[in-house]
């Protein structure tokens, strides 16, 4: 089973790029972030025509997440538990063949310090609580998406440039480690420690051409799925195509 995550940066602007990648990579499941579309405006038909079931949790102009699956989805829930007042569309879950698939778009948090960073850290505490619940249930699960976290210096071409950014601040990285240290596995780092392994390049200043990137899109696996991890890959070449997202897909292969 191939499970992928892709921050598409606007489904309407990137639909051709998404369709091309789906045809090429043929993931069984794809978690999308930043669809920037209300549910009723999402281009379901074009994706369903490729054999996918579609579930969305959208928001006009901002945020928004989706799960695409070639297999039936059950018990779909939308929104991260823990704050009923949170109206931002950043989280969706579904059970697919016994695996709980959690798709997320974690807050950016800038400028930091400030209210946006406070929201990010509070959101990460809620994500940690949800991971603890899932671990206690012993249901196999993964959490895939744009975490807006640079875990370590090796995950940025120029780490010093990010020192005071909410993506790389010590408190952000501590919140990330609190989640991982529950017993989850960072799929990419479980398979490679290759340098210059990034998932995002800014549109400005020739960042892609210089490979001035960062790794902020991650797949975290529960212990049951970590034991079944066969591969984790980043489709970096997608960034070089016409009208690309600033992110590229990351995908895991699980031997079920």
C-alpha cells in the first residue's frame, strides 16, 4: 500500500499538476493540504474519474485538507479534537482497511512569538493528545501532512536562516519531539539520512534551482505500521513541472 501526502497549495490552481502526479505515482491513499476550497467547490469528478474516493474538510480561500483513497473509507471525522471553537480546516481522519489515516495541515505559527505561534503550540498539544488516544486504542495509524516543522538542522539547506522562525524555533521542535517520542516513527528518517532531502522550496530567489529547501512534510507511523515500512520517498521532481506547488509529495510504501 502506498500512502502519500501532498500540500497542493490551491486545488484549483494545481489540479492539472495533481492529476498528472496521481496518474504517475498511483498512490492508494493521498492526504492533501491547503486545498483552499470549500467542500462543494472541490473538483471531485476529475479525481473520482481516476478511481479515488474523496473526502474533504474545506475552508474558503485558506487551509483545507482532503483524503483521496482507491479503497473504501469508513468513520470519517473532520477537525482535530480538543477545541470546539477552532474553525480552521486543518485535520481529517478516516479508517481504510483497518488503518486510521490522519491527514493534517499544522499551523505555520509566524510571526513568533505571538498569537499565531501560541495557536500552533496549542494545536500541537491537541495533536499529541490525539496520538496518545490512538496509541492507547492499538489501532494501526499514521499521521501525514504538512507539519510546518523543520525537525533538525540537517532538514534545512541554511538552518541559521530559520533560527527565529516558528518552523524551527526550539519550542516548536520540542513540541514535535514530544509527539514523536510517544513511540512514533518518522518514516523518512527511518529509511535514509541522505543530506539535502527536502519537501519545500520557496518560489522566490531561485530556491529550487539552488536546492535551498527545507523538510517540513512528514509521515509519522504507529509502531504497528513502522514494522511494515518498506520505503519512504520524496517526489522532488514534481517541483520542476509547470505551475508547481511549493511543496512536493512524500510517500510511504507499507507491506500489509
